[in-house]
C-alpha cells in the first residue's frame, strides 16, 4: 500500500510539476505580451497625444510634427538658418491654432472649395513653375511632400482666403473723398510704379494689456533690434520671434507696390535704402520692425484692352446648396441659348445687386479689376459668346462679352490705383485685428 501511495504521490508530483511549469510559462508569456502591448499603446498614445485644444477640435502631436517637417523643408529650400526647435514649435503651433479657428468659422458659414476649383488652382501653380500637373506632382513627391497632402493644404488655404474675403476685405470701404485726397498728393502719385520687397517682424500687444506688459514687449523688441543691428539674420529672428502671419517665411512679405503697404510703413519705406532697418514702429497691433530687402521700378502701361460684359450671379447660402445653385444656373444658360434675352434673365435672377437692375451690365472692365477665376473666363470668350458656369468666391456666374476696345485709361488707371492703394493700406491692419479678435474669442488650451 505504501509503494502504491508513494508511486501515486510521485506521479502526482511530476504531474503537478509539469502543470506548474506550464502555469509559469503562461504567466511569463502574458507578462511579455502585456509589456509589448503597453509599449505599443504608449507609442500610439504619443503619436495621438493632444498638444492643444481649440474650441471643439484638437491638434495632435503628429499634426504638429508633420507641419514642422514641412516648414523645415521650406526653410532649407530658401536657405534660411533654422531657429531652435523650441522657437519653431511655438511658431508652428500658433499657426496651426489660427488655421483651426478659421477653418471652424468657415465650416460654420458653409464655405468650401470644390475639386474643380482646387484642381485649377494647383494647375496654375504648376504652370507658374513651368511644369504640367504630372511633372509638378513628381517634383513635390521627390521633395518629400505627398501630393494628397499638398492638395489638402491648398484647399485649406483657399477656404481661409474666402473666409477672410467675406469677413474682412468686403467690409473695407473707400470713399470718393479718400481717392480725391490721394490724387491730390503728387508725391504718392509719382511713386505708384515702385515696388518693394519687405521683411517684417511683429511682436503683438494683447488688447487691454497693462502698462507693465507693454513695457516688457517693448523691451523685447529693443533687444531684437539690438541683435539685428549687430548682424543677426532677419529671417531667423522673424521665424524665432515674430507674431506676424509671414513669420515662418522669415517675415518675407514678397513684392508689393506702395499701394499694398500699410500706411504706417509707407510713410518711411520710400526714404529707406535697400538692406536698411526701420526703427521700432508702434501700432495698435504691437511693435514692428521692417527691413527693405529689395526695390524696383516698373513702367506703367496705360493702353489696355477693355471688355464690356454682362453677368448673372447666383450665390450659395444657407438655403441653397452649391449643387442646387449650379443646376439652376445651367438651366438659365439653357434658356438663353434657346433664345431668351441675357439682360432680361439677369434682371429677373441675378443676385448681384449692383448690376442686376441694368441687365447684368458690368460696364467697361479693365484688366486686373475682376477676381482671377472670373477674369480668366472672361478673357477666353469671343464677342457675344456666353461662358459655361464660372465659380468664384462670390458664387456661380454666367458671363457674356458684349464688345472689346483699346483704351488709354491713364485717368481711370490713377483712380483705380488710388482705390487699390487705400484698400491695401486698410487690409493689413484690418486682417491683423480680426485674427487677434478671433484668437482671443476662441477657447485654446495648450498641452504641449
């Protein structure tokens, strides 16, 4: 009996030992699996971690890193010295926040860009670089920018442009008296052909800032000015410090006519030498530093080909979708092609209050006075020809060319230049104030 019990116990021991070993292996496997899963989850959480909350949206770490990568690529192509990662992160994150706020406002107002308009815009960029669309796509992807990502970037830029047009630029008014005052200023008239390439650095002063806060920002501007006077690179200093919209482009505002430069700068820009820095300039937005990078003079051309045209405008709003508006304007075109009078149809249907009462008559149009999509379509038409539906930021148009002529528009050129000059002087400050306002009104929580 004892032998039997012994053997049974021995058998049980070996059986339990195998079972115990099996249990240990399972536990070890589970621990390894748990560690791997935990590492994978941590990695995924790092990728999807939130760096900022903007109203009801978020900006993730992966979005920030992708934008920084794109900006670094752009700066490398421009051969601009890189700022520190800390400075770059701050600038890029602020740009993403402003972009997110504007896209949210655009969505609330049902603003969008259809694929056709987007494709046309990208084709124009490709043509401007001397490439067809396939060559342009290969060039983008060889530089590390996926074409799909580039399309979405351009779409967002176009949506934001339409939002700014509606919320800011349309509200800018220029009076006849302002035009008359401009034309009476001979010095300004003589300088309408000059163009300037400026670099701009802005330190924003918050609304209702205390005297202590303003003094701190001013001291910071003075420190930056001292570094610039000691030879610091302007582009790098702008990338690292500027709150301006072109900060990540090194503060480069591109070529601008005097008319396109805010009046607060235009007063002294004409007296600066190429390469010279301005003094620190105080405005309601904050403290500015300007560098005159280049200057050139273009001869004006006053003999132009004018076009007299009519149009019908149907707008997209909360009541009518874009597809419904496009269908309706196609129906109007069919009626005109079937014999109905264009002017009569325009009077009854056009939503352009300025021209509907006169049968859609736009009068004589100078080159460069209409938005690009409209003007491109206008230039392709023969006399008495009617366009296909044309999409602009204002809505859908039908255009008919009545006649064309050569015209010496010196007087009108000066009036248009004056109007443009005054509008552009108002545009910059108006946009800066609006951007500051929507930034202040938005809920933003930084988590980086």
